[in-house]
């Protein structure tokens, strides 16, 4: 079973339904035991960085998430679930993240760009994660965010997207895959990634 | 590169699509899920359900519609119409909807938008603005109450300062004619407010809106094209995405709204419902003219 972590933010139903559609057993959970018992962990989420960290802490879920990552359990972060993996965010002052990866979460510059970056944009695949079998390079995925991640270690970058300038839209290191875009909102190709993640979990 | 979005809009009444996809072999033409699937297959970028259910008791039906749609369709889904409270938003998001669009409630209480954005994030709060050219005949319009609220004073129109603008083709590729002013309307166009639509858009952005859905009440239903000047004026005034709406009758109109009007997305209903064009045809047309779209 894959645990979809519910911490009171975002549209989890779509993630769960997406997995269901492609025949992967994934369930929304909100307690640490279920995260520990799961074979894979998905951290979705939209909204504010600070609220996300606060809700995870209040629900006593941060340790369980970090532990499962350290143990090598397959992990999929989506949108805010990518951002909170980093050291800190500059959203509403500086806020500490889970610090799985070194780096900062920064805002798109105000230079005539529309923010949030909302809609379908292409992902240039630098390194191909296991869940990306059959996903063509430069495919369109659905984004909605105002902040993006700036990793210190560029080796973790697996995909980039152009918006004003090039930003990191996907990271992948060992068991951890995280996307800035929403696979669960990206129609057929997005579902393919969820299916790919399910297969990755099965093999792990 | 970020693609310009093409968004079909479906009117839903008491859980049934009215004026939905016609002349197609849908098993049930009034079924929102069937309609949503149809557009999903055509490569629509998002979908908007406009809930026009009149009775308050039947409002909950839309939740069920969203849930069923989200089971089968994996693209962004927006619901507009009748949203009055934070609980309404919570229920819709929980059912599987990604964004809600708010009009009348924002006009009654602009700070509702701040509270909603703070709680759910700006990305899911769309403010719908129904704008109408100020024609001088606004005797039945209300809005004076705003003058008492200091933070909203700057969005108000003072009619004597604006001479009547004769209604004219909304086409102005080069720019926006001087003196052109739009007021906003609520309750589906039935009531006018003495509020400047462009300034209102800016105010909504300031209070936390993540997107503006801009409908020209002058052009809506005409099939003569979007109000390009209105679209351009609002798009240039805010730094959040703007969806052009109201008046699309041809593929050229979509192009005009996205390119001359500088909108980030084009909403259309009838040209898709009556199968004059498919979403794919629209996108192929736009791509051939150099517009970045997802195909």
C-alpha cells in the first residue's frame, strides 16, 4: 500500500483517484503508523509552505516522513511536497523545511511574469527517473505555484522548465522523486507517472 | 514555454448540464461527467462548471457532480456560482475541485477573498469579474456604500466624471481608447455596481486572488468576439493570470483574446458545445498562427 499523506492541505482526492484509475493501491492517511507501514509515501499539497510545515509538525508526521525517506522507501513529492523537502523557504519570511535536500525555495521574480505560474508547461528531462518510462521529453504537465526550488546540489535535478528563466521542476535522488507539477492533474501522461511510481514501489 | 489555455465552460443546473455538448453521441447529454470526459479526450486544458442552480437547497448537488467528475477526469477543474462561505470552498475542494470562482460574494465582502486565499491558498481562488461598458445609463446601479469604506474608495466610479461611451465594436488591436470605462455587475449580470472593473481586478489581486476570470457582459452571447480592450486593460493591470470570457464565436476570436487581449487563457462555451470546432481544432489553428498551445 502507498500512503498519501493528508495534513489538511490541497486536493488529495485527485491523487488518490489517480492511483485508483491506474490500478495502484494508494490510500489517504493522516497518522504516522500508516506512513511507517506503507511501502511507498506520497506527499502532495498546494498552498503555503509555512502552513504545510506547521500542519505536518502538529500532526506529528515530519519524523515519520523523514524516517521513511532515510530508510530508502520510495517517496513521491508533488508541488508543495517537493518544496518542503528543502532546507528553507523565503515565503512570508524565512521558514525551515524538512532539509532532506540542501537548498532554498524562492519566488519567481516580478519582471512582467504572471505569478502564479499557472497552466501547462513543458519539462525537459535531464535524468530519467524510474517512474518516467514512456514519458517523452518536453511533455506538457500542469503547474500552479508561485515559488520554485533552488537546490545547492545540482546533481539531484532531473527536470527543468522554462518560465522567464529555467527553473528546477523535478528532482530525483535514489528513492526520492519530486515534481513541481501535478501528475494527478496532467491527464494521460500524469497518470502514467503515477502508474510508474506504483511499479517502482512494487519493485523496491 | 507556458502554453495558453483553452477552457470549455459548462453550465450546470440542479446537477445537469444545460446547453452542453450538442450533436454528439453522448449516452446522456445532460451528464456533467460525460461532458467533461468529452472535453478531456479533446485535450481541453481545464474545465469550468458554472453552477446556475437557483434554489439554495439544491446547491449541494454540485459537490456530487465534482466528485463524480474527479473520478474520471484528471485535469484542473474550477467551479463557479453561488459560493458564499469558506465552508462552501472547503467542500468543493474536498470533493476534487481545484479552484473556485467567486463573484457576488467578493463584491459584498472583498475581504472574503483574503480569508479564502489565506486558508486555501491563492492558487485556488479565482475572482470572476463580469464587466460592462459604462454607457451613461447606470441609473439603477448601486455602489455608493463603497464610498464609506476607505480601503475600497479607490475602486469606485463616480459617474459624472465619465462621459457616456457609445457601444461600438470592441476591436482595437492597437490599444485602448481613452476614456473607456467598465463597471462590474453581479448576480449574473442582473445588478450593476459603480465599481471600476480594472481597478477592481487590481484590488482583488492585492487581496489574494490567484486568477481573474473576466467576462464581458456586452459581448457575452453575441459571438462577435471578446471585448479586446477590456481584456487587455485588465491583463496589463494585474500580474496574475487572466481568463478571457464572453463573446467567442470563431477561432479567430480566441486568437484575438490571447494575443491582442493578452489573456492567459480563453474560455468558450457555444463554439465547442455546438461542435462548430473541437478543442483540438482550436489549438491547431492557434499553433499555426504562432501561439504556444499544448497539443
